[in-house]
């Protein structure tokens, strides 16, 4: 699976080829007044400060020059207002053109109408990496090859696949699947091209593992192992798609711990929210990735048998039977089930 998506997630040469943890995206729209495109950003905060560790935090700064805009990643708290927010003392969000000679305000209904008109274009704003030697998330601006891989190259790879989801979002679900309020009419359109390719490849890998399992174990056991592997996909989807925003923990005053994570797409038990700026987990390690979520699945399955961290456990005999092991290409999923060990 990793081989098929490797080129879409280039590593950072400055960090020995290490892969980023996450990518922050935003939808851009054309201004009704000046006609220039600008990003819809609901929050400029990337990581809150934390005084206990001397961490100043990080934020985005939106720069405009002539007809162009760009993002700078700076230390500290945001110095500007978001481009997509509720005016002070008012309810309901609106989009503000950031160009100094314009500043036109677009109502929420106007923003939604632009989605139905097909005027949205995704753009990458920032990249998050795991700081070497720690779990702290450090942000930077994306490199040109990262943008190319996530857009042009991802679109090319999508054209090669025949197993993409085609299901439409049923009508009358605007309150539960809020992306449909913004013109997204299929479940596939709730992802950007690279996400769609990643989940398509993941589903295909699970199917291939099931076929290979049938050569070694019974149909029931193969179905059980495959079901556990497949269960990781919807759990991963809960931290993916356009409903998953970056969620900096802590406070702007630096008084609380400042972990950063990708939020759940569910705003309640029945509502899948929509974000005009959203976070995309990478394909290697970190919260929201296959490696992270599959590990929690493994831990849950093994917990009834013996305690302790998974890395320190020795497979015990369970009534004369040993735990099993199921290997997915370059990623290992270990299912501690009371049956003979199987490695694929």
C-alpha cells in the first residue's frame, strides 16, 4: 500500500526525507468584486503557545502583494483576523476578500452558491511535521513539489483507478452531511484527490489481503481478520475528509498544554460537519494515520489477554494456542487471537 502512494507524499530533504504528519488545506473562491481568488480560512492558529515549555506557538500570516496572496508560518499567536468568520457581535459567518484595495464581504449564502457553481479550488496552506525526538507538531509552508504531488500528480493517479466510490449524498441530508450545503454532491467529493486515492488504495489492499488469507486459513478466520483490518478505514475516515479540521489544544494565553490533533468529522452523533479549511493526515505516522489508528485497534484486541504496552509483550500460550500475526505489506497489524500464528 505504501509503495502505491509513496510519490504522492514526498519527504522533506531538510529532515533526511522524513514524511510530514499532516497538511492544512483551504478552499479558495473568486471575489465578486475584484475577481481575485482568496482562501477561506476559519482560523489562523496552528499551535497555541505554552509558557511551561517556553513554546511561543505558531500561526499563519496571510500576505497579499499585487494580485497574489501567500501564507507565512510565524511564531506566536495570530496577528490578523480569519477570512471566513463571524463579524464581531454578529451571528453567521461571511468571507472577506483580503486584498487591501478590495475587502469585499461575501455572505454565507454567496459562499455556498459558489460551491454549487463549481468555483471552489483547494489550495495547500501549511505542512505539519513531527519534531525530531518529540511528538510536538511543527508547521512550515509547503514546498512546490509537495503541492504538485498533492494536486497534479494525485489527479493523474486517480484517472488510473477504476474502484472509486460513486455514491451520491442522498437529498434531504443537508443537516446531517453538511458538505452538501456547499455543493458537494457525492461522498467522493468530500475528499481531495490525494485523500481519495489513498483510501481507494487502502480498501484495495484489504481486499488483496483477504484473498491471500484464504490460501492459509479457513474462510471464517480470513473473514474475521479482514473485518478487523477493514474496521480501521471508517475509523480513519473520522479524522479525514473536508469535515476534519486542525484542532490546536490549549489557549491563546499559553496557560494550557498545547497538543495539536485532527478533529473528529462528527460534530454530534449524527452530524458530519464541513470545513472550508481542513486537515489531511499523511500516509506514514502520527494521529489520524493508518499506522496510528491500526495500532489502537491492535491494542484493543490484545487487551483482554494480557496487560502492558504492545511493544513489551511476549505472545503467551492461550490454552495451548498462540496469538496470530497478520502482515500488510510494509505495515504490520498484529491480532492477538487464540489461534495458530499466520504471517502474510
